[in-house]
C-alpha cells in the first residue's frame, strides 16, 4: 500500500481483490481511511465528508490522474490540451514574454514527473528563461522543442504494472555520447549478495583500487558493502586533478594536463 498525506488531503493507493471493494452493493472503506477519519474527529480536525471518496478505480488527485483500471498514472486530457493551447498561442505571437514561457515549462514539468527521461527533450527553452529573454519570437530551435513537447505528451505517463527489468543500467553526462552502461549478467559476488550473505568477504590479498571519474565514489561504496577494503585508492577526478586516498586522508596531485 502507498499513502500520501498532504495537509488535510489523504490519498491511499491499494492493490485489493475486487471482492474486497464492495459488500452488499456498497463500497467498503479502507481500514486506514476509517482510522484517519476517527483520528481527525477526535482531534477536532475538520474535513469534508462530501468530498471524501473511497476506493475509486479512476480519480484525480493533486493534478495527477490515477487510472487503476488500466494501471496508469499521468494527467487528464484537459491538462494536456491546456498545455497544447498555450504552446500554440506562444508560437503564434511576435513576442513571447519570459513569464509566459516559464508558465509553459512549469506545466510541462508537472507532466514530466510521470516520464522523467523526457526532460532530455528540453534545452533551448531552459536557456531562454535563464537569460531572461526580453520577449522575442521563438527561434527555430525553440519552435522545434515546443512541437516536440506536444507530440510526446501521449508518452507522459507511468505504467504502474510495468515489470522490474532484470538488466541494471547506469548513465552519466557525456558530450560525445556513450554515457550509458548496462549489465550483462550477475557476478559470483553479486549472486552471493543476493542470497543474503552477511559475513564480510575476504579477498585473501592486499589490493590497490584505481577509480576513474570517481565523482560519487561508487566503486568505493560497492567494495565497502562487500566487506572489501583496499590498502590504498587512486581516484581520477578530472584532467588536472587526481586524489590519493590512504588511511582515510586525501592528497591531491596537480599538473596532469595532457597525460
């Protein structure tokens, strides 16, 4: 069960059998909802019984459309059409004030919370509002982004019934591409970890770790989780700096440009 409490707005998301929803032709309230209503009443917290609903298959909460019938989470058609109408209007005017563009992007950000990878489709418009444009007409690149945003609206939803992928992936910023990696299988150490291994692993040998682009120390943390501790560690930070970690202390080395 998922629950969300926003001031006086309680939202419960449950997976239940259809027989549990109705009894003698009447909708059965969730036990948690009954507990919250009793608590509100005992503490004198006002809430509207008329606005309260119980175990609806399809409902709209805090701007999100929850479709329990089809297992989707997104926005209503009305919200999508509002975004499209504002976008088309801004494309038709000779001057588009920064505030109007901010409103357009604000509406799009709300929609994108249900399909976050699509944030990658906006670039020029962010630069426009960041530079506080005086209200010129959209450039060709900005026009393309607005149309792309509108065309991708049907993909802006979360599939609540999607299965967890067996492939582990990771990504990082890359100006030239190739910034995405994916797993090809599970190592022997990984399989041991999945079986609930609690005792630390012994490598049997002292070892040195060299970690490239160690911005968040992912390799160090992974080794720590496995109970493996190197005698020393060399971390490549960028083209001009490396960090040498020994006995918990960092030493920075400069002058690596061109190496």
